[in-house]
C-alpha cells in the first residue's frame, strides 16, 4: 500500500532565521527528498503540522491505518525517518513491531491517531 | 458530517496510581461521556494515543479532514473539548477559525495531520 510521509517545511524548530535562510523544516524535507522515497512511500511537504513546540515534525499516514506523528527531528534523522516510513509501508497493517522501529520513532512519538475504519470508530 | 473524538483512556498523565484507581485518561473519558456527545460527534475511548509525555490526550478526525491531537488535558477541560469537537463537526471542512477554537485547543495542540485526500497527498 502506498503511504504518505508528510514533512513539515515551515518549522523553525526554535531557531531565529535570517532573511531568506531556509527553515529547519525545509532543510529536513530537502535531506529526505535527496535520499529519495522508499518503495510505497510518497514524500509530501506540508505547511505546519502544528507541532511547533516539538519541531521539526513528520507524519506517516495511509487509508485504514493508524497515523503517527514524530517530533524533534533534524536532517541528521533523514535516513532513520525513511527507514521507519519504509517499514510502515511494508507492514501489512501499518503496525511495525516496536523493536524494529527506528530509535527516533520509539523515543520521539508525539501522537498516533486511530484509523477511522476501526470498529470502535463506529460507536 | 459525523466526526470522531478519540479519548485516550490509558493515560496516567505522570501520576502514580494505586491498585484499581482509575487512570486520569479514563476519568477524562468519563467526564466527557457524562456531558454527552454534541450533534455529529462520536466519542470513542482508545488505548494510548502515544502522547504519553503530554497526556491526557484527545484526537479529532473525520474522513477527508485534517486530524488534530491535543494534550495536557484533564477532566476540567471536558466541556471545552466537547465545544471544540462540536465546532469541528459543524465546520463544513473541519477547519474551525482560530479565534473560535477553545483556548485549550489553541494552546495545547500536539499535532495535526493532513487528510489523505489533499491534492498534495497524491504526489
């Protein structure tokens, strides 16, 4: 299944930027895009994931799956983010065993949101 | 459109609990459920929204809409959470004008995730 990796490109991650200086979010997106999307992953830049106190942030989502948001990311995490996205895409239900998630995903979760198709959602 | 308000019921919000003592998350869910769902809102308890450092947490989502996660909530916020959920349900696109969102939503956003049907998501 194709999954989406949203990367917040407006995030300043608490930095004071000079005129025209790229945001940490846009630098993170560039680093991720330069490595390139793994199979089944769409890399999508987005303006603000409203996780500004924990930027930079990225989100993984796909139809019928839990969505995940991770924060406090930087360009140094680009490869790990893509490895985590690839594992999410490859897992039949999007649920990657805890121990096989990249450490930055295990330690820097901001939130997860259930899919709308869960039986509970019909309550 | 019917929207879903997920309430994390496992959250301990940093508290040490005695045997059988209800979690802060379950107390928040009870307070919300007792007030009752506004029109168009389904209240759904969920085990862990992975926002443990910022619990208690709740999430709003609906097909084709941005999802929102809010944290550092308690029973005292139950009415505000429901007011925010009602506004989300009533907004045709789920985007509630900033100034009309409850203060706890304006100040305690953990993250938002774009809908998968955004044009960008097709990239």
